[in-house]
C-alpha cells in the first residue's frame, strides 16, 4: 500500500495524465460514434423490416440477413472481419475507424431488433387510425408510434451500449490506443498494475455509470406524458 | 347519380375472398346500416373504402368522382372522402383528447392551428366532452374515448362517415351516450355507413339496411322490410335469431 502511495505522483505525471486522458476520450468517442451511427442504422433496418411495403421486399430480406448474421458473431471476430474487409477493399484506414465501424455494426444489428420490438409493441390499430387519416408512414412513426415505443426501446439499448463500451477494450487487440491498451503500456513501463488498471477501472465505471443515468433520465423524459 | 356508389367491389385477404361483388348506393344525407353475422365482411368493406385494404376489383365513386386505390396519391384522395370510427376507438394513446382531434387537420391537412383548435373544442363540446379536453385516452371511460374518436373523425370533414361497431366494445351502460352522439350527427344530415348490432338503433336511424353474409350483400331494403318482412331466407334466419334475445 505505501509503495502505491509513493508511486502515485510519479504515475500521474504530466505525460501519463495526458496519455490516460487521451485514452479516455478515445474510448468515449469510439463508443459514442459507434453507438450513435449504429443506432441510426438500426432505425433504418427496423423500419425496413416492420413496414410491409412490397417494393421493399428485397431490402427487407437483406436487412433481415444483416441483423441475423451480425447478432450471432462475437465482437473480436467482427473486429477481424471488418479489419480484413477494409484491407481487402484496399482502404488505408486507421484502427480507430476499424473499431468504430465494428461497434456501429454490432449496435446496428442489436438496435434493429430492439427498435423493431418497440415498434411492434404498439397496437397495430394505431397505424390503422393514422393511415385512414392520411398520415404518411414516417409521420405516423414519429408522432404516434415511437412516442409509445420508447419505453420498450431505451432500457435494452442502454444496457447494450454499456456492454459495447466494455467491448471497446477488445479493440486494444488491434492496437487502438483506447483505455485498456494504455493501461497495458503503462504497466509494461513499470508502473504497478494496481494503479494502471485501477485508474482505467474508474474511468470505465464513470462512462458506464453516466450512461445508466442518461438512460434513466431519457426514460422519464420520453415516457408517455401521463407516466411522468 | 348516388352520392356514394359501390360497383362490384371485391377484396381478398391473401388468397381468401372476403368481399365478393358488393353493389351499394348511398344518397347524400342517408344513413345506411350494415348488419350480418360475424365474419361476413362488414368491417372489411369499411376497411376497403377507407383505404386500409386494396380492393381486387370493382369501383367506388363519391359524388361522381371515381376513387382509385392504387398509387399513394389516389389513396390519399380516396381517404380524404371518408373518415372511420373503429370498434376499439384507436385513439392515439400518447395524445390528449384535444390533440387527437387536432393532429390530422393541422399535420395532414395543414390548416391553421388556431382555427383547427377552435373547431376541435366545439366538436368536443358537441360530443359532451368539454371537461375532458386534456385527458389522455387511458384516463377516460370507453364511452368518452369513443366520443373523442367521433369528434376526431368529424374534424377531418369527411364526405361520408363510417362507424364500425362503435358500441360493441363498451360496457352496456355506456352504449346510450355514444348512440346519442350519433343521433346528433344524423340530425345534422351527416352521410353515414353504420355497422352495428344495436338493432333497435339501426331500425330507428337508418334509411336503408344492408344485410351481408359470406362477403356478399344478400338483401337491401328499408328497415321495415329487413326486420319485419325479409325477402331472403338467410336474412329471415339472422333477424329472427338476433331479435329473439
Ligand atoms: N387481417 C385479416 N387477415 C385474414 N383474414 C381476415 C382478416 N380480417 C378479417 N379476416 C377474415 O375476413 C372475413 C371477414 O371479416 P370481417 O370483415 O372482420 O367480418 P365482420 O366485420 O363482418 O365480422 C372473416 O372470415 C375473417 O376471418
Ligand atoms: Mg367487424
């Protein structure tokens, strides 16, 4: 214990602090961009799959394939697939892009299912009423269906996002300088494991706990008015 | 020329024929009731007219204008002619009574918000719900919800109003408040097609009663004919069965 206390000032020197802060930001941006893009893509996929429009049949089939395949593959494998897909395509992209794409891909497949479940939890007679009143599909979705679906969509989305934040640590495997890789590097430089991993443990906790709080807040904000 | 003219209208669910060669004429201001056993296609007929199910064949015209149910544009045009009130009310659960009434006129018909709101308040007063303007559907009784649904349909200013078993989901003591509301509309000269099992009411308000069975119109006539002197065996059986209890 005393040795750790002695080590503390040395560990949090200027260079290491910047290094850790950067990793923190990296993880944060990686998660945010990945989850954000993934959620939006999931939305499009969910709409493709729930609306029975005949001229969309081909797209619907593709959307189903996409969702069913990516949901069943472990994160590390998806990471490799994306990595090699970029290589194959000849794109010279950063490891950050590879990791963010993988997260977006995971999130899109999960969100698609989750948003679809939310949309389907709303009674179909709500669509009927909107349709006979000449509301377009997207208007009905935005004004009538989604407001009733958020309470189903948000909790699992947030749980999943927290899981993805944790999965970003796997991106250290391909050399993304996120929090876990930085902890490993500092540890190899001779700083004690307790400090290296203790500090990123704290940072993961901060991110994930904030996400949980955000989820709780959104649930209240987006709840049907009478349930507030 | 009749106000609403339905010619040889047919529709299927998947491959199953549900409506077959429906012919029907409704004059302006007329109230036509549709009766018949469950599963005979009454709801389906209204769903086809209001653009929820594409017809397979036949034609529909309102005031001489032929309605098509093909392109999105045709569908919009057809739906502008009609409004429908459903058995299960189908009020938007996330909106107050007032918002339920104002949303389509403002969002879809793009009319002025202030004007629409004034009209909506008047309509809600007409159906006896001035005091529940800010209530959400699940805070209201079934009878109140159904009256909001009627106000919502009227706010669209339809040429013809369709009512599909609007009292069937209500507790018995709430039926009369909804029927009273429909009587008000009848007094205003609203053209209506009413699917109902309330035979006393049907007899009272209808100018014409349509008896349907197995997706076909079996008999059409004034209420006295259908209830007292039906011309077909199926109608006789149905009426005697239903009037006995
Ligand atoms: N969504 C549907 N899919 C398939 N068949 C249906 C559907 N809705 C109704 N039907 C069938 O169509 C027929 C007519 O139904 P409906 O119009 O609801 O009758 P009614 O309103 O007279 O009771 C019934 O045989 C019913 O089983
Ligand atoms: Mg029915």
